[in-house]
């Protein structure tokens, strides 16, 4: 393949990942404030904010990814704020606020340690791809679980589902082209896409069942 064409494809995939995921974050935040809830599953948020913090300030990505990571950290902090303000009602009713805050803190610390240990054990300090795609698969599963568990579209929209799916798919294609024979990553790419697609379809169905046009609900 022509080197210029290959570089164009790589850059397109890389920038598409950043743009689509940034849009997903923005729609999560906007929908969360509109519905007075949080729009990212609790465990996923803990993994996300620690992954992006680690590769922004500890195991630092190269430019321009480090700046994207730092911007995502800022967006994650807003979603964390929504969890703290609106999230307790989704946990045990008898849980005290002190216990609720402590659970969040412990989950973030454990997520930080887990990601650092896996990254160093796999010698994946350049990209953090194993923890990124592993966390992404878990997030995709938890989005489906959140929708079914809440039995509500509160904090969720078709645009969150769409941009998450597009962003992760672009990243999957980017890394697949780098190493198409990595069976573990290939498994993560495919299963994450399938759960993203399932979430998209389920969310559409739930909106339509409630007489809501999913494309008009931002």
C-alpha cells in the first residue's frame, strides 16, 4: 500500500476515535444533567477515569494522544460529579453517604492499581491497548446491563450508543491493522462491537416502546 495512503488511513482512524469518543462523553454529560442521573456505568467510570489519568500523567502517551487523554479526564470528572450527586439512589437505600463515597474512592484506587499492574505486566506502556479494550468490553456489557437493570432510558440516548460504537470500532480497526494476528485483541474487538450493537438496538427498541423517536432525543 502506498505509504501516504496508509498514513492517511491511520490518521483518519485515530482522529475518528478521538472525535467519536469525545462526542459520546458530551452526550453522556448532557443527558445526565437533563435526567438528573449519571450515564456511564459505575465500574466503567472508575476504569475510564483511571486509565485516562494514568496515560495522561503517569505512563504518559505521546502527543497528541496525551492531550486527548487529559481532555477526556476532565470530561470524566464531570461524569464522576454526576455520579456523586445523583448516583446514591441507584445503590442500596440504606447505604449511608459516607459508605457511598468510600465505595467510589476504593473502586477508583483499585482500578488504578489494576490498570498499572496489567500494563506493566504485559509491557503495554506505549498504547495501553489491553487495558483499553478490556475496559471497553466490560463497559459495553455494563451499558447493556444498566439499560436492562434500570428498565429506563434515563441518562442514555441513541447518540451515546452510536458514538461509543463508532469510536471503539475506529480504534479496533486501527490496532487490527497494526497487528492482525493478535487473537486476544481480535476477540475484544469483535465482542465489544457485538455488545455495542446490542445496546444500540435495545435502546432503540425501548425508546420506540415508550413512543419516543430515539433520533430526536439528545
